[in-house]
């Protein structure tokens, strides 16, 4: 009886986990239109606090390697290779920000150094642990976009 209940619970957990991911848009299915991605990748709102963490995390977004963000002064070593992200919400809509985070090469050009964080087209010399994977999950992209949307002048 105990094994049966454990098996039923395991199946229920897997089903719930599958349903949570079922609403995600796969990287290959993201629709770019007029330099924007209008549809949320998850159907759920992003969490700006989690987005700030992903943006600053050197193992995830690592955005600070190239961009400065005044609101994240506690983080060290902000880059100056790319524009500062302060006021980015005044320059780009959330849909445009989503497109840039998903795959900046689709928005700017193949020449941009910014990687596609929700793309399987990562270019050459990809870290072995990222081969065939996205850098950020769909929810992390939504979280980063939610955070960027707070950065107004």
C-alpha cells in the first residue's frame, strides 16, 4: 500500500512539473516580429527581484560583464563594453527587451557580442555544459525582462 501511494505521488509530481513547463514556448518557436517578442515565454509574469539576481549572476546572465547598472552598486566589476542599462525601460518596450534577451542577434545583427540567452544558436566555442541548451530558462528571461522594465531614468 505504501509503495502504491509513493508511486501515485511520484506520478502526480511529474504531471504537475510537466504542466508547469507545458506553457513555455520552446526556443525554436519564439516569434520575432518588428524587433520584438510580443508573447511571454511562460504565460506567467516575471519577478523583477529574481531578474536582478539572474542579471547579476556571473554563472547565468552575467550581464554585468558588459553592462553597468547603477541600481546594482553592491555588485562589483560592471562592464563598459555595452551601453549602461540605466533607463533601458525608457528606450525599449518590454516586448523589445524580451527579444533582445532571447536573441540579440535577431534584433541587432550577427555581429553583436551579446549572446542569445534563450536560443540554441549560441555561436562557436560554446561552454560544454551549455551545448544544446539555453543559457537562461524561459522563466529567467521573463524575470530579467521584468527587472529591466523597472530601470527608468
